[in-house]
């Protein structure tokens, strides 16, 4: 019997995580969302105390104080000594009567205590996030102070979410004069027409659920020449959107909420553009000045065939095209030798589509029937289909077009899964609620099967594969050998994967006269009655 020495014991018990570089440990802290867990790391060791004190990201989310018994969980919070209390805390706290509002009381104490104990030691702040969802009008004086303190500490990334009913939170004006802010994300905030914007180093701008107009957008564009990523999401009041003179703008995203009439972009270096219009949207898109566009996503209910063809003709370098709920497209032709990814999702009136994209790698379609008159995509690696049609012949004919090209077929419903590594002689039965996916990757098939077993606990698994297939090895290891070796994959987690709920599997082998090399293997799966109810996800969503 081998003797275990003290050296071996020290090696087993060594704290490898604490030996990681400081920037990696800071990244680990960023992944801890619950503030109490984040604070507890400071007592792990002297090293972790130093890491905690040098951590330059602050995330204050009021939703953590909304849950059941939240007030009890934060009972340990007490005001700092008077000499460490902020002036706004001393002046406003008692007068606001927070005795009757314990959750607000605790949230303020948490933010004040965190800033009061950590901020003085830091030369600057990397990120400051403040998410407030109730009583913003009461918290506004404190929010002004906290945001001002972060700005004074040369914050780089500022993310403010202030949800108010019918009103908007007005940010302190010094925010818009910061020389260090590179990322500004605002939700439910107010920016005035006359606000002096001098964010000369801003690279990322996001405005969500805000009242804005043409002047506000113009002021940002003129004052922030380094913007690379700009997003306007569900904002009110904007009718005409015109953006130019942003030479570094790489990504632009617009989610329409009010009646936007036109979007005109003259941005030669733009590579990604997203437009999500309302159902009633008749917004005109003018993107002729974006000749280097590579990624285009459109959700536009009133885009006609002619408008679509004129639009995409300006993008010879387009690599990814996503058309979502473009309900007035009837007949389209897509010609591109650069296109690599194409998705057509719920374009319900699309009757004819001609695709000539020899370098296309990934294709997705969701709709009633297959509208493809022709498809030239010789390098295709993956196909995803979700169909409402019961016309089996057209679907089978479409799938047969991939026979002999190395594709594997994955068909799945809530009740069963069919996997074909050979498409020759394929005969589809009823598939109305099936997910259909073609792929050349064996690993992708394994991932799809893993995901489906987790979500739906199907009763049957049917394979048409060779006896030497890697997929059979995977099935042998994960399903058939499971009865002999209890799974140990989730012993540190309270939520278990599907392997812990599979009680047994019965396998049968049936030869296939049409393809002797690829017999049919059928597995009947038995699941534990204690398993959580599967099928929480709808079949139509698992393609999305």
C-alpha cells in the first residue's frame, strides 16, 4: 500500500485558485452576482482580502432586495461610523422616514457601506452599475451622489437602470463631461436637448426606454467621435434617425418603439446593423452609405420585395443575414459569394426563395412550408428547420437533396428522437411537431441529443447508424453504461442533469433491408417518477 507523505497532502490541499494572476481573480469576482457572496470572498484569506480591496467593479442591483425575506437577509447591515458617512446620507436619511421602508433602507445602507469602505483605497473604477426598480423618486438624491462619486473616481463603464412610472431619472450633468467614460448604458434616464455632452473617449453608447429626439442623437454623434457601438432600444420620440461622421462606428442597433419614419446611415466602416421594427412599422431604411456591412438583422413587417432587394444590393461583403418576421416578403433572390449564415424566421408570406450562395455554411428556416425554388450552397455544414406544414413529400425531397454529402439528420419531438447517419432510403413519418436539423458534425449531434434529453425526457431513441459509429459509443457510455456506473457528473450541484433521472434503457437492433450497413437501433428509455417535469420549453423555441 502506497504511503501518503506530508508533501502529498500539501499538494492535494494547495489553494491553486489564489495563485492565479490578479486580473483573473477579478474576473472571477465579476461572475458572482449575489452581493453577499462577493463580499464573503474577502474573509477567505489575506490574499483574497487584498483582491477584494483592489476590485474595481461595483454592481448594485435593487432586485436583490425585493425577494421574499430580503429585509431579514440584510439585517446585519448597520450605518458606518459618522466620520465615514457621506454628506447626503447624513442630511437626507433620517428625513425620508425609512423606518417604514425597510427594503429601501437596507439597499441604501448596502451601497453606502460598500462605497464608504472600499472607494478611498481605489485610484479609479473600472465599472459602476446601478439597477433601481422601485422608489426612484425617493432614491434620486442618493443616486445622484453615488453616480457623482463614481464619476469623480474616473469610472470607465457606467451602467444606470432607473425604472420610473411615467417619469425619467435625470443624471448628474458631470457625467456628460467625463473624460474617462468609455461605455455608457442608460435605461429609463433623461437626457435634455440642451445637455452639454463632452464624452470625448466614449466608445459604447446604449439608450433604452428613454425619451430622445433628433437633437439628442445629433449631440452625441457630434461630441463623441470615437463611438464604436451604438444602440437605441425601445426609445420614445424619435422620428428621423440620421447618423454620419462617426468613422469608428462598427455596430448600430435600433429597436423601434414609437413611429420611426426613417433611418439613414452614412457610416462607411459599419459592419453590423440590427433593425427591429414594430408590427405597424413603415420605417424607410437608407443604408447606401454602409458598403462594408457584414452582418444584417432585419425585423420589418412592411418591407416589400423590391425594397429588400435594393437594400441588400448595397452590401457586397455581407456574411450574415437574419430576416425575422418580414411579413410582406413574397419572392426573394439572394445572390452572394460572401454569405456564410442565413436565417429566415417566420416570414409567413414568403412563397418563393432562390438562394445562390456557394460559401453558405449555416442555414435556418422557420415557417409554414418550404419556399425554396433553388438553392446553391455547396459548402453548407448545418441546416435547421422548424415547419408547421404537414406536406411530408416536399420536406423529404428537400432533405434527400443532402444525401451523399456527409450530413446527419436529427429529428426530435417531445416523445422521441430519431437520428440518421445515412439519408439513403429515408422515409419520414408524421413530423408536425418535430425539430429538424442537418449537420456534418458528430459532436453537434451529441450536443443536440444531450440538450433534448435534458429538456424533454423522450421515451424512445431511434438510431440509423453503422455499428462502428462514434454516436453508438456515446450512447453506450452515457445511457447504457449508466445502469452499471451511477453518474458523478453533478455531485457538487443541487440541480442534476438528465443522467440522474434515467432509470434504465432497453435496446433492440433491427436490420434495414434498404441499407444493411446502417441497421436501426431502438432504445426505450425509462425515467424516474421523481424527475422534474420536462417539456417546459415549447418545441417551436428549441430552434431559436
